[in-house]
C-alpha cells in the first residue's frame, strides 16, 4: 500500500514539475519576444537612449510640421475657392481674415 501511495505521489510530483517547466518555457519565450534584454541594455547606455530619443523627437517634429503645412495649404486652397464664388457670408469672413493678416504684416494691431 505504501508503494502505491509513493508511486501516486511521484506521478503527481512529476506532473506538477512538467507543468512548471512548460510554464517556465512559455515565460522565457514571452520575454524573448518582448526583447527585455535589449531594453535593459539600452537603459544601461544613457547616451544611446538620449540620442535615440533626440532623433525620434526630431522626426516627430518634422512630421508634424509637414502634416500641418499640407493641412493648412488645403484649408487655404478651399477658402480661396470659396472666396472666388463671392458668397456673401463667407466672402466677408475671408475679407476680414485678409485684413487681419495684412495689418499684422504691416505691424499694426487690429
């Protein structure tokens, strides 16, 4: 009877160890996928981290500037087309914008 209990205990222990090993292998694969080792190396080299962040920030700023330029050019083009239609309300609004811009260019306050 004692042999059966020991055999059962060993089987349960072996099953538990295999489950732990499977889980540990899964955690190892997940850590490799997340590239945590590369991140830790990057944190240990502050100059490299600063350089990468500087480049990323510059690229982001240039992208925003180019995007805003296209957006503003599109809006101005649409406003120009609407101004050419001589619509009463929109034409007056665009005329006011033009006056404000001209005053700002001349250095006057509106």
